[in-house]
């Protein structure tokens, strides 16, 4: 599937601008971004339930949207699953799942419909519920039925719009694994829309980061999570400490001034490699900050003092928020070690300057 130069406005409001990307055969691509950034609109344009103002969409080599061409959804060979399941409660599971076979282009003769529906229900493990009214199904079972319905006509592309977000946490995790297995078994290309980075990074072969109707960055999950290039991605992916700073030159030395101190530009990691004097943004991973004095690394480092504001366990790490003395700034620290710090206590904070990543400008991206 290829999308090129997709643009869309609602009234005077631009919602998508020059959106271009591909989903290769058998690939899972996640479209990840904050609420309102245009993910669902992109998906709806691909499905053919929304018409873009500009751009071209082709699915399996077939142009479905371009200028005067705008194929209806049933001719696009796509399956779609929504956040709210969107299955008909008063029809049986069978009636729900057989629907796309009756109303969309597909390779199955009518005599095979029942066999095909059963095959899909077995795949999503709800064959025993075939004749039940959909109202009798739990949330997880309804989402399985929705998946069977989206796949029954053997689409070239499966479009998933936050399919797991209505499920409770445990079910979400197991459905996520099943979804991955199912995709391998069926061998269908998937475009997965979500604002949940954990889900996107777990499932996808490639992730597209969207903000304000534009794709701001793309890459494989491990590169993107470790080394995002755009400041927006860095902040959206969360957890990073971020400080505004000012880059100046004093007696031939370039220095960055942040709210709690000054450090030489030569000691930090600059992204990209050179930046002009002026406003900068600095990012620091919480796991790169320590609160004890035991340092093993002799490299250039920065030290400050602060007061513990909050403390708690986050997954397998201890997280402490520290207000830096004499600066209106807090630093989040994550560590495998529990330092048993008491709230309001005074602690030293330190980090290697080499772990500070500095970008030019003061783009204040929206918080996720
Ligand atoms: P969410 O994760 O909250 O679903 P999203 O990234 O999927 O968000 P969209 O649903 O694509 O975002 O919406 C993008 C923008 O377009 C939002 O500002 C939304 O209010 C607006 N929008 C979406 N559909 C319409 C519509 N039919 N008419 C007017 N504005 C719309």
C-alpha cells in the first residue's frame, strides 16, 4: 500500500498535510501520535470512507484514490477494525462475519461462505460462538469477531484503529500477542493506528510518528526508541527530561546555559552535529541521572542538588522526581536500585554530560 502527498482539511482546518508512506507486503506499520494528530483521518482516507483533498493511494498496485479516481470501500480490498468493535449487536456472530463476503469484492464463491466464516472463527478461537447473538459476547470476544469480519474476504490490507484500547490491561496484552501471531499466520499487511507507544513498538516492524497532520519521523522500533531524531518524537515517546537552554559564546568557548547551570557544548551530544548560538532544547534520559555520589565514570559530568518531590515504582524501576535547588526545574530519575529517599530530603543529582542531547530551537511540542 502506498500513500503519497495526502492532504485534507475540515473547513479551514488543515488536518493532513503531505502525508506519504508505504506498507510493504506482510508488514505491520504503526501510525503513532497524540490525540487529534490525524491518524484516524489517514486511515479513513485509505479505507475510502473519507475523501482526501489531495494525494494518491494505491493498494496492492491498484490506484484507489487519485484526482478523479475514488473507489468505494468495498472495491479497495481492505478490512477494518475499530476501537469500539462496531459489530451489530442483534445479529449473530456468523451474520456479522459473513457480511463482507456478501458486500465486497472477494475471491470466494457463495457456496464457500459458510466454510470461510468457520475457518476465520476458528482462527480467532470463537467458532463455538458462531450462532450466538453478538450481544452475548464479552469485549474481547467481540474484538475477535471484528477481526474475523475484517479478514474474512481476504483483504490486501488490514486497517486497525486502536483495536485494543477498550479492553482491560491483561486482555490487551494477550490480544496484542494473538494479533501478532494472527498476522503471521494470515500474512496480511497491517496499518495499526494507536496513541499507545508500547503497543506500537511491540507490534510494528516500522513506526511512523505523526504530529499535527504530518509524519515527523519514521523508523524501526529499536532505532526510534533509542535514538529519535526529532525533538517532538523524543518528548512524545516520553520519559525524557527536557530543559530549555541558551547557547552562547564566551571568550571563544561555546556554553549552554540551562535553568540550573552552565556546561560546555563540546561535552554534550549535539543533534544534528552543528547548531547555531541561540535557543536550544536539552534532553536527558531519566535512567542516565543518578542520585548518589558513587560514580564509576570519570568523564565530564554535571552535579546539582535538589529536593525529592515524589517517589514510586514504575514497572521494574524506581522513579524519583527531584526539584533542583534555586531553579524552577524538576529532574526525573529512574533507577533499578531503591535509594530509600524520603520526600522533602536533600539529594545530590548527577549525570554525564555526554548523555545530554541538544537540539537547536525552542519548538515546544505538545505534550502527548
Ligand atoms: P484520536 O487518537 O483522538 O482518535 P486522531 O489522531 O485519530 O485522534 P483524527 O480523528 O484524525 O485524529 O482527527 C484529526 C483532527 O481532525 C482533529 O482535530 C479532529 O477534531 C478533526 N476532525 C476529524 N474528523 C472531523 C470531521 N468529520 N469534521 C471536522 N473535524 C474533524
